[in-house]
């Protein structure tokens, strides 16, 4: 065993018990421990992993999640099914649907006409992954991507499906993925939050996004996502008001912190300390955020890589470039939401615009991270909350069809951060059911946490007498996805 590996093993297996044992429980050792790791004696070991240390050696240090809000049609992008074109207009066999519940939008249909895709597909990369003509830039990056074609969920409507994909539960008031990672691993940059949120919107039929998707839930509020805007002030209320300079702000924060410290002594509410931390974070962000959000200084080759839209504040391309800068600066989890994928009607027309918005910038992000040597330690995720049906919603037209929600199978892709490139999972010839290697949302969450060095069964928080976790009481790590 090399000295470097031995030191790494010691670091990753370091815990409070070993620390105290090694120092012989001396008063000086305890004092030193509290200085080295301020949270060391603050919480019960079984209630937190929030010492900023993973459970085991991680493959990824940070995540950028490109969430396609509204559910892209996997059958028009990544899951090529020539049988649907061959059987165009024929009724979906009852043996394939097998009594699956439907949404209110197709529940009254007596016929379910199969709808093939009007778009051409080709095979790309060493894995010969099928990719639609709508995604030419993604096709060029195929060798860096892992297409997971066998994702599934129970939720059939947007709100519960969105919430489930982001928080591991279909109801609200649960911590989101970013909040769990902030809680478990902390931040790499004390001048920036561990969890940042960026929003963009395409021209397609949109589904709303709301703050519960990046909520801290029952975790301390320091772990909630910080939403960036596309206005003059990227983070609202961060800038000093007119007439206040940095020295005055510093003095005010010191006075407020003293008052809050007195309140904490009296009431013992941990949220008071959280409030102090948030004020201090905002103060530090006043210097860090303007520099990071200034995209005007990016070199011409980077602008060309992401496309001219990256200079339009609030666009998906601009948010991808900003996500790279935030991740490069040590933000643990950057969440993008791009709205407009809800293709119930005129899907061919709407999906062209959506793909034009996201294809180049998504692939550029992967390439940019790779050329900077950051892709190996950054996990990039692309996908929505569920898939789309293989049958048409309403009247079928070759040039103008719509697809309803489909939770039984859908496709996402991942790149970097310890992911094995290629194709994982398979659906049946109708693109309706999973034929091989299913991946449930809980399995997806367990695998993502594993790549970050966290055991999903150990990352827990006790709330109202029960220990909660991102994967609830289910989930398994999918070894086939890991390099």
C-alpha cells in the first residue's frame, strides 16, 4: 500500500471515536478536536454525516443536474423503436398496456393509436447508442455519456413526479437532493452556498417549478437551494442598499449576530445559529457572486462552444456556462430547470425548439468540463420526471401528434463522476415496458449518493421520531452504471 493510499484510507475512515481514542480523551485533545472540526461534538453520530466527510472514497465531488421539466419524449430522442413506425396508427395491444392506469387526459380514449417518431435516428459512439437527429451535438458526445433507458417511477402526473424525482417522496416538505448533499458533505467553498438553482424556459408547453423542489425540508435552512435570477442582481437582496458601504454592513452584521447569540443562549433554537450562518454567507457572497456570474470575460472559444445564446441571461445555454463556473468554484450541487417539455399536442413542432435550446449547451458543458480536467470528478445528469407514451393522445396525425405521460419507462443520460459510458437497460419493441435492467427513482438516488461517497442507508436525519433518508426505505446502488 502506497503512503498516499494509506493516508486517504485513514482520512475516509476517520470518525469521532477514532479521533478521541487516538488522543486519549485528554482535555487538550478535545479542545484541539473542537478547533479542527467545529461540528465534531455538536450532534449524535447516528443523526448526521455532516462533518464534510464521505462514508467512503467518492468518485465524484460535485453534481450538475440538467433537469428537463415536463418530461421529454424518449421515443423521439433516444429510444428508437422502428416497430412503432411500422405499426403507425394501429391500436396498442391490450397485452402490452396490461391495464396500466392512465391520466385524465387519455382515460376516456377507446383507442390508443401507436405513434412512430417523424425524426430520423442514427447510432453513435462505441456503444452504438441510438440518438435522434434533433440532438446532433449530444450525438458527438456519445462516448462520454451513459444512456439509462430503463428508468421508471410510480407517479403519473407532473407535480408528484417532479417532487419524487427531486426529493425521493411524492409529497412536499422533504429535503431535495441538493439539500441532502449539502447536509452530508457541506460546501467546498465557504464563500458560496453548497446548493444553487438556475431556471430557464423554452417555448414549448411548460410545467411550473416551485421552491419545494429545492427545499431543505426538515433539514436546517442553511441547506436549501439558493436561486439565481437573470436580472441585474443574480441573488435577490444580496447587494447593499444605497448609502451603505462594506464597513457599515460588517458592523451591522456583527451587532445582529450578537443579538442572535443572546437569543440562542436564552432559547437554544438551532435555527438561530443557522440564521447567523446565512447572514455571514450572504456577506461573503457579495464579493464572490458578481465575479462568477459575469460571463462577459469568457474567451471566444468558450462562447462558440456553448453557442451565442450563452450570452443571453436566463437562457439554458447561459445557465449551463454559469453551472460550470459555479461547479468549478466548489459549489457541491448545481440544479438547472428548463421548462417546456410537456408535449401533449404538436409534439414535433415543440420538441424541435426545446432541443435547439438545450442540445448544444448540454454537450458543451460535458466537453468544457472534460477539457478542464473536471469531468472525472463532476457528475452531469440530464433528464425529466417521466417519459412519454408510444400512443397518440387524441387524434393521430403523422406531422402533428401528442404523447401523454408515461411513468413505466423513460431515458436519462449521465456523464463523468464515475459513470460508465454506454447504454444501460432496454425497453420492449413497443417502447412501453422495461425489458431489461430496471432503474427505479430510489435506485437512481442511491447510485448518485454512492458516486458522491455516501451510503444512502446511512445518510439519515431524525425528524418527528423517525429517521428519514433520500431513498425512503428502498433503493439499491446500480453497479452496472459505475465505472
